[in-house]
C-alpha cells in the first residue's frame, strides 16, 4: 500500500508563491510518473503537472510558466513550486502515483 502525504498548502495573496510537497511511503526511484492534480469547488479534478522518472515534465496550459514540478528521489518526495498565484488557482491539490491519491492540501488565493 502506497501512502502519499501532501503538505505546504495555505492562504496566499494573488501574486504570491507556495511550495507543495508530496512524501511517498515507498521509494519513488522507479516510479515512472508522478503528478499533481487539483479540484476546485464544483469542478472536476484536473491535471496540473506530471514528471517522469527521467525528469520529463508536462504542465496544464493554465499553469505553464508559473508552476514547476520536481522530484527528489533521495527523499521520496515530489514538489510543486507555484509562483504568481491567481484566484483561479484556488483548489484542493492532490498528489498521484501508482494508482494512489494523497489526501489533498488546500490552496486558497485571496486578498
């Protein structure tokens, strides 16, 4: 059983930054793809970014140039650096890997 634990969410003003972390209970060295998704109230869960074991990244158009996904295999952790945050980035952010989801972390962008 894989456990994914997200942290780093919170309340931030528009234009601000947050870094989310996703700590896995297993080694992520051989996990081919890990990702971040988000779900805003009343909306479907959507892809934010993914990263492969080789470091290839993929981003939703809405976050390109503002968000950066990275992984630290030694720490079994995936990160999501979020800059220039907008109101529309408000959502619960979930980590995903090997058919498992984390519990989510709330990100609220508000002045």
